[in-house]
């Protein structure tokens, strides 16, 4: 493990109560399960723990349209019939269903990422974690891929108030299309996405999608095939990120840690191990830049909880015992009750060494076109999120370790 860092962790106990729809693969329960493991492993003693400030409609409209956010506020399962036309317009339906608490769930996710970015901006933490965030498919006025509000874009917009350049890295199984689209034409954000490509949702993110206008060469896409393993993945990840850091020189980094790229995921097609996934987190951490860690995909809940707990330990520079301690969800981890995830796929790695080498060479060549200086110089630092003084005036927002277990 690398050196110790000051790590802040954002968690709202309400987040595990939401349910998208019966049999829907997205289950917010995984966030509560992660939190429970963090408690039982004793990691909370080493974290600064905060209950995030929920994002207001005005704050979410820093990226999304007011009309779209107003729709999310109004729509409920009981009133779907009144909003049929708008449901079609905003892509709310089967993949992104209307459920009780939809708007509140979105405000918790967005608020966590914005609050975390704000804490990094103030230099109060080296690393901030919001496992309820990472919803990278949401567009400016459209839900997509189980995502309604793009907490990542909102968090990056906060970071841009203090940093000339922000780097976004995505290790989810799926292309981070919503974040890329938001910053496609600017050189103040570089987006780097490693994902399954070809006849697979969302169908975007080929290596020749490189950005436009001032953002040309600032969208980096690494299209991968089924079955990629740790060795193959790292043969791309480490050199590409190394070159990105050298050429782009970001002031802060956002890393989306979607766990659906891990072996055995319900919707997955990759063969990454839990430790192989976490090695990417550790590598990004080694650059010693302000770092925001976010959740994302992950549809086998027991494996997602294992992964994000392990990566919380990586952020702290801690090693965890292999045996999972007794916890409220211990039955999910039977029969072995171990933190590591057993390999369950025998899928062939379709990513040949020649294919990986060609992708790497093309991407590194594109990076040579990037410039160190952004197009927009920093002006006087703007006001932070509207609730910037909320923490100071409401000390209970900082979660007492004594009451953590009741969550």
C-alpha cells in the first residue's frame, strides 16, 4: 500500500432504503452493505465521516436543465399517467424507472459528490469517497443507464472553481458517455474511459472519439473486448494514465470505480479480480493529487460491497484481514465469508496483445497533441456550493462515530 492520506467519506443512511423496481439490477442496498463492512472492519476509525448535504434543485441545474430537474421533482409512481409525454422526452421508463424517492436519491448522490469536491477544494482532505456517486450516464436533460442526475459532472464543476485542469478516469464496464459528452468541447477536463465496446450499452467510446473544438484530444477512450484480465488491463491502464499525467498535468482527479468490470458481475463481461481493480485505484492515488473516488456500476451486490470496502482501505493505506467480520449482511458472503472475490468466469480474453498494443500506441500518440495550459484562465474564485457554511452552522452534519451503527 502507498503512503497514508487524510480521507473523508460521505454516506447518507437513507440511501440504502431506495428501490428502483422489482428485479431491477441497480440496488442501492450495495451502498449500505459497503458501509456496514467499513464499520465492522474498523475503517471508520481512520476516516473523517460526513453525512452529505443534499443537492438542491438549483445546484443540480448547474449542469442539468431546470425543466428536467423539475420533472424529477414532480414525477412519482402514482402520477406517471400525468407525465407520459415527459417520460418519453426524458427517457424515463424501463431502464430508468420511476420509483418512490427518485428525486431524493438523486439529490443524495449529487450532494455527496459536490460536498466531497468542495472539501478537496478547501484542502481539508487528500481523498474523498462517495460510493453513492459515479452515475456517469445521465445527460443534461435525459436519464440513461440507471442514472438520472450526473453527480460526476456536478462534482467536476465544483473542482474547476479551484483547478485549471481536472482529470476524469472511468474504470466501469460501461463507457462514461454522460461525463465525456458534458466536457467534450473543453480542454479544462480530460476524460479517460476504459470500457467494453461493440454491441454493448451505451454503444459509444471508440478510440477515435477524441473530443472537439478546444477539447480535441481531451477525450480518451480505451475500447476493450470481452474477457479482459488483470494483466491485459494493467498493460493499458498504467502507461496511458502515466502519459496523461505527464502531458495533461491535472490539478485534481476524479476516479469512477464501477465494480461491474470485475469477474462475476451480473451484467459483466470482464475478468478483472477485485485486487486488480483496486490496483488501478492505488496507482492513481500514487500521483498524490486531490482525488475523488466514486461508485458507479456493480450489480452483484456482495462483490460490489467487497470491492468498495477494499478500495476504501486502499485509499487509507490499510490492509484488511481476508475473513469478513460478522455484520448485518453476513449471509450474502457465504459460504467462504472472505473479502476476496472468487473467480467464476472462464470466458476467453478476446483482447490480443497486438490489439492492446495498437490501442495504446494510438492513444499515446493522440496525447502528444494536448497542451499544458487550459483555454480558460482562473478568475477570482467563485462562491462554493450554496450550502458552504452549512457544516459550520450545523455541527451534527459531521457524523458521530458513536451513532454510526444505527445507520
